[in-house]
C-alpha cells in the first residue's frame, strides 16, 4: 500500500536560516567556526570531537541535548549555529518498504527554495540510500526523468549530508538516549548501510561538495559508512574520474547503457564529449581497482534499443580486463517517455551471456513502482500538484472578481 506519511503545504518562501549550520563542515571547518565565536584555541579539538559525535554518531539536532558539553557552551553554540534538518515536503512508503522523501532546501542568494528526492531501498541484510547531488541536471539522458528537469543549482555539502541525516532520523537509525554519552556507535547492523550517489544530478559536476559530504559520511567516528559501501555513479565525466578515486576513494558506478557510440550519443548525450573508449580507459585506470573493488556498470534495459544478444556480447568484449559487475535495470517508464522495458526473457538472455563470460550480472528488481520511485518523478508530481493548486486558486479569485 502506498502510504503518504507526511505532506506539507505548498512552498512558503523559506530562506536560509540566519544562523550558519555546522552540518556539512569538515572538522577543520567546525574548528574555524568555533574559533570565530571565541572558543578558546586549546578547547577547539575537544569541542569539535564532541560536536562531531553528537551530530553524526548520535544524530542530535538540539545543542541542549549535548550532555557532556557545559551548559554555558551549549547556549553559546545554540545562539551561534543551527543543526536544522531539511524540510520534508512528502514522505511515501511503498508496499515493498521502499521509502521516498521529497525534501525542500531554503533559497540561497537570489534563488528560490528547491526540492530534491531521496530514496531508501531496504533489502535483506542491507539498506541503500539513493542520494541526490544536484537540483535537476544539465545532462539530458533520454531515458531519465530527471534529465527533463533543468539544472537549478548544485546541492551544498550540508544539503547532501542532510539527506542521510533525514533518512536515519525517519528510520530510527540513530542510537537512542540510553546509549552512554560519548560511546562509539557500531556501524554494523544499521538500516542505512549503503549509499549510492545515484539520485538527481551528475555528482562529478558538483565535485567539491560531493567530496566533502562523502568524506563526512565515511568518517569512522560519525556516520561511519565504509567507503566500500559508498558508490559514486557518473554518466561518464572522464576528466574527474581519477580525482574521484584519489580524493574520495568510494566505489565507482558508470551509467553505460549502450555499447556503441552512435546509440550512447542518443541515450547519454555526454558520450559525444567523452566517448565509450575514453570512458573505459578511465575505468581501467581507476585508483584502487581490483577484483575486490570492482566497477559497477549500470545498463538500463530498453526494448529493441540496446537489449540484443549482440549487444550483450559487445559489452563483454568492451569490458575485457576491467574488474566489473553489470547491473541490468529493467526500465521503469514514466509518463510521456518513448521507451519501453525489455521483455523479461530478453533480459534473462542478456544476463546469461554476460554471466557466462564471468561477470556478475544481477537483474535489479524494480522497487517502489507504486510510489513512482524512478528518480525525478515525485518532484514532478509535486510541481504538477502545485500548478493545479495555483490554477484552482486563480479560478477561485476570478470567481470572486465576477461576483
Ligand atoms: S541519468 Fe543522471 S546524468 Fe543522466 S539526466 Fe538523469 S540524473 Fe542526469
């Protein structure tokens, strides 16, 4: 059953809080903020460690709850900073347990408040959070719903980390108040165990903020997500791939979707700039690549477009020498799109060919179809609803004027 748990009225114009947030800052960044408000230099390391534990290991949102911090310091922090979460505009729970949040972030500069989606997918033994990096996207992949939404802006590190914090809040995935103050929180057995940067946007076009956020997510004294459980997915921004490996060190996923340049030019237009050969060369040289740290290639199955046995054989040939896993994704159609999902038999035949060549080729089970879980769909729905509300309001006002 689809259960919308929380909805908020259409956007009141929210703006960035007067007080700066400490969320999304590195330890050095927090230290600099503490120094700015006059915390003694010799205390800064200790205070930063306390804050880090409360913010990220415990998920506390109120300085008043930081019990090992003196009362005076708590009120100083309270008057200078905020730990506010993003606003949840809508939360939906699919019959298969998939959860989807539409979150709103305040206006920045001259901009407007923006909305993005975050999806949580529970599986046996793990739970994956699909995190957005941009509002909309500059790339126009023809099968992707987000590709129909213009880029509005990059998300900040605070907004990227905020999505993880909201998910842990809503899932009850932070330790409760009985956990002793300052105690380490085990990273095993958490509901959010994996992160994929595979929501709205191209993460490598927002490199600095994504890097900052993922370094916070993987910090062992905070959110504690192992880098092996964080996957950065790119449509193929070749020049940034080595930096992602060296500076972030997460797992890498490539949205491949086609094995010929003429077809990939249509499906993933960025291919015109960075064709398949260049992309795969960058993958071969990805820092830390090994059989234990394979690259995932995402391949959406589009009926009669990219799903023939010849395509599967070409895929095997192209990936030769790259420790890889191929995720076959049954296409999840959205209103107005011209593609269809491949038949199940076709997908299985494709998978068998790839599998016989020695590559794992799981077929991703479609999740959350009842809540439009393909990325970008909830945001569009919300925008359509707002347009309907606006029209209704205009009609009402016109009626008033007639009377
Ligand atoms: S698939 Fe990714 S890169 Fe392509 S349009 Fe969609 S969000 Fe952007």
